[in-house]
């Protein structure tokens, strides 16, 4: 599924936090969004997911405005994910049960995605007994098993240690297979280099640099991006 934003503006209490003339996401790629706090990264993916609405402008999904059909093909992991008061396994499969996926397919997906993390000893634990890093793993798995055409991830590895982050990155790469698209918000330039096909830099709600990761990271045109990358 391709996504196109046109004249996308978002205001909060009279303050403009998003101002994008045009931005396209092509299916089958990983896009990483970089920028400082308050640059509009989370607002952007929240609007793409339908969790929040633009003040002005449009977002098109394969050329059509958001509808209930498209919503089912979009999943979002927010920066501080909420876990239900049940076991880790109960959280992982909660979205699949809500979508009335049959037990055989649930088991197939669990077997497929569990291989990315060593979480077997966590599955029967209640969510309130999990550490921050463990909660992040469960939230990422809960998002991954949905196998949506568009996966939006807001700082998915910020609570994880280095080893778990690397495993999570392998999982994120899996989510862009078979024509699916992943859009990842992160502060980690090194992570962007490892997983991205395309990189978008934001500042004060605007796109200040975008393109293939090699172009953006090796030869940026914007002065602020040059400073951030120490080029």
C-alpha cells in the first residue's frame, strides 16, 4: 500500500506542529524518520495511522482517503505502549483475537515471530511484572503478528538493550517483506543506517531532508542535518 500526504497541516491549540507539502511512502520499503524532540515525528505517524486527524490537507492510501478497510491494514506501536492486564502471551495475541483470526493461524504466526526474541519464560507472566525492555518486546511482537500492510513504530527499541535492539531490527526488516511497508521513528542514526531504505529528517514539523539512506547520510544538503551527522 502506497501512502501520499498532500498539504498536510496539524495544529494543536493554535500551534502548528506539522506542515508537509507532499510526502510519499512506497510499499515494500523501510522508512526511518529522524529529528529532535518536538520535530513532529510522532504526530506524523499518528496521523498516518488514523489515531489523530490532520487539521488541513489529505492522506491517501493507494489514492483513496482513509476508511475502515484501510485501517485494518495499518498497525501502530506507540512510544510508550499500553499492555493489557493479562499475560504476555495474552497481549501478543490480543489483536489477532479481536480480528477473529482462527487458532491455527494464530499459532502459525506465534511460531514465526517468537523466533526473533527469547521470550518463552515471559509468556505466562502478567504484564505488570515485566521490565521496560520486556514490555517493549511484547508490544513489538503484538504489532508484528498482525502482519498489516503498513507498520508504524515509534521508538520501538528505546527501552531495549543493544542485543535485543539488534534482534528487533531483524524483525522490523521482516515486516517490510512481501510488499509491506514499515515507518520507524527513532533518534538513533546508527539504527537508521542499519535498517532504512529511505530516511526522512524533520525539524519544527517540516521535512528538511529526505531520500535514499546513502544520499541522506553521506551527502545531506540541509545545514542542520550536516551538523547532526557531523559532516
